[in-house]
């Protein structure tokens, strides 16, 4: 029943930002591409919606820390209406006494801030940021490009390891780097700093979006990995109109390049013939054919649910079914009738990324609670006031507050229905310790629990990154050893979502690199 | 019942018997096999098979060996006598330690096609087939025999246990996989007079079985599945039976075989016989892909000359991608058999071809039937065919290696027709 009209060069499943970007790059290279999404809008977790009438907010993902300029230029996003409302947003570690630490990422400025706040740490700050920056720069070389597929064979690791050119780092930095890899963030921080608040903020940065605490081994690596990704981006940014507007821009750019975007098209099955992926079937029975299929759905679900385990060897099925994706988060969005009053806040602070993480232990405790399927007693969180930069999202003078709470259990003890209000109250009470007039200003609010994030954005386990971004699930091991480099072991099936290298976040890199891998591996249509 | 109790009972039984070949068959008391509920975990130092009691009755040497964790006789009475029984008369052995899997369900065929290197294809009911399964790197996980019991039910007998692998391989298939090792005992009857013994024991249909076929029988109303399978060649039969009936069948066969000089045969004699057949054995000549061994290395089907059991061009199966690569690259090893002059039984090591190390001897023995030392080994394909004679490393007790000349031999080293050589 091959309908000529439904025959494409490539099918991309999932119109999240990675799917949109992958489809755009393919179309740009002249491939006839269709992009299918099960929901009725595009963007996936990059979405802007109303909390209540007139109050708009980025429902899920709310900040861009590593969106590369290259993609912006390649796809001519500015032409299609991408405007950044804020660039290089500072990070503010909130202090109960109003002695907040505001870090801009600019070395000298930060050192002077530190000198004022915690003179003992100022000296070490320079050393710390220099070293982190060096490691991040080293890593970032490998994050903006496809990595060699190491396969399952240990004997083949030597070449790629040599290609890393670790020795170029210099003996002292290399030693420190190797020590760093398995370390916990807390032990690294203890080596450098004394100030509780600074350590708390850096610890939160290391573990946000992971199922880990700052005492977990490998959490230090998560920190530099994130810094490495940031090196590829343009600083902490926020687009006009929020994440959803950004997705709309991507959609327009994609359509301008010739991508056919089809929403409300739920792919039920990836069709396999003679060991090759040949098309997809939608729930309504429509069949699309293409020799290349890119899935931005999590690799585990793509292979085991959409394709079926029988089309993969058992080693691969084992690898896939053991992908961990347990780092859930919750999102709370509030509509406010005015700016909440934080002590000692200036313009810079209101426009920044606000962190509530008073100490390393506070961050660890929230992870311990999550491990036990409990709610944190004192939640740690990341907040943004998007309306501060983009007033059009709310009526004049009014604001929205976007709150991301990491390390929230997917299966909370007692069930989310029972404990939802308790959790919201905890979060708001915590913020009120810093901004006492918050409750008085709340007009409306919404909360997305991990199971809601899962069902709303088709993210298994409610995991924003599709799979934990721990050392064993990153780089050439992402999504699994033997399937890195975007091609699955099934001929014609590729991955292009956050589940593959370099991982989650609003970076667009998995999408771009997957499309490039497809174009390189399949020179002809 | 504790181990000591079992042992005492065994002693009583032994006293009642005079000669295993002429004495009256002992009907075992079912109480011997009852499991005591108050037995502490790990109390059994010896993991026994359902046939342990009857084999221990026959043991005159107290020479045991461990196979898949079970204690089985290595030598019952005398190695030479048992070897002769296999070649000239009939030998009865306990093969219960083999792993038995039941694979059933609507998609059992699809599951097996995914698991094994060769699809089920046109296998009919009561057909059997050698079965090989590979890991993702193309190395053998284990090998065994596949039986088709009916349209949707199969039995897979394997040398080593890999239940987790079998279960993971079943993800996404409408098939159920059960380890039924504990519910099935195995007996092997081998030797030129094996068919006669079977006929005499009331298993007439089995006696006429073609090689590779199986059938149900009911000697003494004990349901028994008999197959003409096994690694010892043409005249081997394997009998699969409920553990409770197994000792009864054992005794029935011994009694029926009395006139054919049947003998219980231990693992030592069976190993010599399989070396003469030139059969490479997992755990002796190569390791499972999942095993860890200091002396053995894993092997692919091609390394063992089993390419005919691999069918590449079909739907995805385990090892497909790696085996394809192996076929293209042509790299690998080849199975070789040697005869070695002299009758000194030393430990054999590397194989040298034209002065260069080209492989390893994996197992070797003295073959009384061939009056020579025989050895199996794996050689690099490049090392093959450079010359007719090879040098073998001989590791002496002083640790000094010396070389010995070896000559290629065709497998099987002992042809089926030569079975009566020693008579």
C-alpha cells in the first residue's frame, strides 16, 4: 500500500527541538523529510503555555545554557524570529540574610564578588574556575561532534583513547583531571572552598537533572560536563516568548527548508523489512515509507517499543533495557501580581537564574529523600522570572515565576495525588523564607509532577534527558556501547534525541549531529 | 534426609549386591529421594543427580568428578573396562548435569530463530538438531541439542546454564522459557550393543531410531523420551525421564544389558571416546563467551568448523552482525586433530608450524583403540597448510618445554566402523 505521497527520504519521529533541528538539517541537504509528532503542537518539552489566561510561561524547560550559535546561523533562526530576551544571565545563590552571591561567569568580576562575600574563598575561586574552565574546554571538543563508536570490544578502545590526546593537558592538570573523573562534587568543593552557600550552589549545578547527590561519585564529572556543554553555547539565555516561541521559530525554519511537519501523528510502529527500517505506521493506520528513520524518542522506547526487541540482538536489548533514567524533576509555575521582594536584590539579581541551595548537605538531603521515594524536607531549586526580561508574557506589572525542583521521586510514597499540595506548599514555603511576600502575590499556579511530565511530553520516567547523564551513559556510551554515533544496530534507524550524545538540555546538538551522521553515512538517497 | 543418611542407605544397598553385572537389580526405596524440609541451606556438600544413589552403588573406586556443579562418577570400576564397554558392548552413564530448558508458546519458533545460529526451519515433531547460540561478539554462549516436542513446544539441552541470557533473549517474544533441569534426569547408553540393550529393556521402537530422531516410550509404564543423539557417535542413545523414575530405568537397563556385558561408564572413559570422535567440548576445549577461565578461551562457530550450523541471511539473531563480519574478514581459527608419536602422556601446549607459534592444543589423551596419543587443538587459519608435520610444545614437570612431532588427523579420529577394534 505504498502511497507515493507518503514516500520520503527521511522520517523524523518527535518534533521536540532535537527532532526539529535534525529534520531541518536533513531538508537543508535536500532530503525530502517528514516530521511526525504525537501531540498537537511542536516543541516537545520546549513549550510555552498559559498558567491562567494572560500568564504565559515555559511549561517545562525554561533556560538555554548551551544553545550553539552554529545552529542558529545554519538554520537562519534570527530570520524566522528568534530574539533573545536575555543573554549571559547571572547565577544568584540566594542567602537567607540577603548576602547573595551573584556569579556572572566573568572571572574578574566573580573574584571581586567572592572577595566581598568570603575572602578566604576568593583566592581559590580563581584557581577553581581556571581549572574547571580548562577541563570544560577539553571536554567541549568532544561534545560538539560525533564520537567514534567504540563497540563492545574492549580491545578497540585504545585508538579512541589515544585520540583524546590527554597528554596535551600537561602532567599536573591531567593528574587532577583523572582524579576528578570519579570524584564527588562535595570532595572537590571541600578541596577548594569553605563558604557554605557557594558550595551549595555549585553542588546544585553539578547534580541538577541527575539522579545523584553532591556526595555521589561522578557528580564532579557531571559539573564539568555541563560546563563543557556551556562552552559550546552562548551563555545562559532566555528567548522572547519562552521555550515554546523558540520551538515555533524552529518549526518555521524547518518548514522554510521544506520539512513537512505533521502533528497529531502518533507513531505506533517502526516497520522493518529484511533487517532494515523501512517506514512507520501511525495509530490511525497511515503508513509512511523512508529508507532513513530518525527517532528523537528515548532510545530504549524507540527500540523496544516502536521497533520491537526481536529486531535486536540480545546484547543490545540488555544494554537498552538497562539504561537508567531515574533523575526526575518537578516543575512549578506561578502567576504573580507583582515581583516578589527578595532582600538586597538589584536588577541583575531579578534577571538572573536564582538558586536555592543553602549548603552541599541540603542538596544531598534532597537526593537522599528522592532515593527513598520521599519528598525533600527543604527542597532545593532553580528559579527564573522570565517576565523580568520579557514583560509580554504577563499583564503589565505582573510576573510569572518558573521553578524547577530537581531530585523529585517519580513514585512518591503515598502517591502524587495525595502529596501534591504538600509538595507545592513546601516549595512555596521555602521560597518565602527568601521572599516573604510571595504567597500574597500568587494569582494562579500549576505544577507538573514527574509522571505528568512523562505523559505530557512522552518522556519515560519523567526524565528530561531521556537517560541519566552519568559517566557510564555519556560520550561513546550514549545511548549504549555499540550504538553511539547515532546509528542503531538496525539498518536505517537512527537516534536524534537527548538519549544520544551529547545528551539532554536545550542544545540541539543531538539533532544536528544525528542529521550529520545520517548525511555522512548515506551519501546517496 | 541428610547426606550421611543417604550414604548409610547406600551402604546397605551395596551390601545386598554382589556383582553389579550379575546380581539382582535393586529397586530403590522412594524414601531415599525425599527432600527433608528442615535441612539447612548449603548443608549438602555434594550436589547430587537423581541417579546418584544408583551410580554410587556401582562405584568401586570412589573416583568422582564435578560436572556443572553436580558430582558424577569419573571412574566406576576401571577406566579400561569402561572404555571397552563403550567400544565393544554397551556403556550406561548419568548425563543429568546437562541443562534442560523448555521453550514453549505461540512464538517459540520465532524465539529460537532469534536465539540460535540456525533457524528451526522445517524441523518436524521428534526431530533433533545440534544447537548453537552466540553472544553479540559471535562467540559461543553454549551449545546443545534442540528437540521439537510438538508444534509449539521445544526442549533445549545445553552444556552450561544461561537462564538470564535465555530470558533476556525472550524480551518481546510470546514464548515462555523455563529451566526444567531439576525435573528431568538424563541417561546415556552408548556402544555397538546399545540397540540390543534397548530392545531387551522393552524399548523396541527406540532401538530402530535413526540418528537424530527421538520418540516416546513407556518401559515399565515410565514415560521416557529417547533420542539417538550425543557426541559419541552413531551408537549413542540418550534417555530423558522423570527423576523419580530414573533410578528404576537405570536398573532396568543394567539388568536388560546383562547378557551384553553392559557397564556403568564414568566421565573419564566418555571423554576419551569423545576425543576419538574429534568433538570439541565447551568447558574442555573452549570456554563459553560468558565464562571466565584462565586456561580456556571462547570460540566462534567458525573457529570450531561449525559454519554449516550458521545461517546468516535471515531476520536478526544473536551474533548475526559479528558473524557476518567474521565471514567477510576471514580471520579466525580452525579446529585440528593430531596423532602424536610415542606414548608418553605429557601436558601439551602450543602448536608450531614452520617454527612459528600457530595455535594451541586444547585437550589430548592416549587412545587405546588407535594405539597412539591424540590431541585436539585450535590453530590460526594462517598457520594451516604450511607443512604436513607440526611441532608440539610438551610441558614437562621441570617446566622445560620440549618439542614433539605431530601429524594431522582427520576427524573423527576413530571411524564408527572401527568400534570393534579392540576386540
